[in-house]
C-alpha cells in the first residue's frame, strides 16, 4: 500500500467511524426510549451500557449524554455524521442548547476544536465573578459558636 493509499483509506475509515458513532448513539437513544434496558434487568441505561454492551464507565456516560442530546436535537447527529462536530463538542454544547439557539450554536461550533468550543460557550454564557466576600477561616469559625477543635489544631 502506498502512502497515498494509506492516507485515503484512513480518511475513508474516519468517515465511516463518524457514521457508525451516530448510528450507535441513535440506537442507544431508542433503547432508552423503549425501556429495553429495563427488560434486560438493568435499572439504568448506564448499567445496560457497562454490563451488557461492555462499555467503560466513561464511554457509557459520554454516549448516554450524547444519545439524549441527539434525540432532543437531531441536527447534532447530522453535524457529527458530516464531520462538522465531534463527540466532545456535542457534550459541551448539550447543556447550552435550546430550541431557539440550537441551529445557530451548532453552526457556530462546527469545525471547531474542543478548546475553541469552550471559548465560544464562555463568551456566549459568561459566568459571574467570584463572590465579593471571602471570609478567612477565623471569621468562618466565629460564625459557628460552640464549635470546638482539639488544642493542637487551635494553636496552628
């Protein structure tokens, strides 16, 4: 196999992997929707994924979250299948998507790395500042009357 053939085959395999990942996630979502995991004596989809499907804990957790996001926002599945969005991106976006912003947010995140999507989300939904008041340990202890410590700790 030449270098060019190897690279062409690799590109083909990556495309196939994306389509297969989408298919697995869509099927996983349908298993949950139909409560098939319960009929398999698994109290949760997570247990089904780890015990029946043999996924690692992390793999199960991420795929369940992505499958649920796919069910709510099918455009995510399309974006992953087309290679515009990766699984990490789906997991980052899922908590921020609404019916009103999904199309715009997915379009804006398309083609971006995980770090770039984190920056995009931080700009769109900034977190508040650190609380203006930070008490010292001594001040916190004054707020808890009757709390006693061993003598060794009090002397530190």
